[in-house]
C-alpha cells in the first residue's frame, strides 16, 4: 500500500489534508488551532440551538413542513460542526496537544466546550 507519507521530506507529510499546516511555525499553528477550537465551540452552540428549536417545534407545531425545515436547519448546522471538527482534529494532531484557551480558566455556566466543575 502506498502512503502519502512515503518519500516525504523531513517534517512534511505530502498529505494534501495538511498542506500549508506542517510548514508553519509552532506559534502560528497554535494560533490557528485556538481559532479552530473557538469556531468549533461556536458551531456546536449553533447546532444545539437549532436542535432545541426543532425539538420544541416537533412537540408544538402541527405544520410538518415547518418542522421539517427546522430539522434540516439542525442537520446542516450539525454537519458544519462535524466537518469543522475534522479540521480541528488535524490541527491538534499537528500541534501535538490541545492548547489551553484563556476562557477555559474562567468560571462557566455549563457552556459546551468548556470544562465543568
């Protein structure tokens, strides 16, 4: 089996999924990873919001077309979060760790993506 890592230069993978990532400084990579973590958290909150709207409508609205539209909005938001999660995972793999974010040290009200006590 041929691998995208065969014959790769030292420190580079030849993997098209990471082009432009492996040749960055660790500081740049960490900055991009932190931005990706924040974006992922935002997309998760958006998907959860759409899920709540859809479930509430499914319980109270008899118009199945409207409920179907809300379900599709939820599915779209969920797919966006899942796709971005794959990109985030690649960045974390390249960085070799999950960076800490300043807001992770703040008290929370149980928000997604933040540790709970």
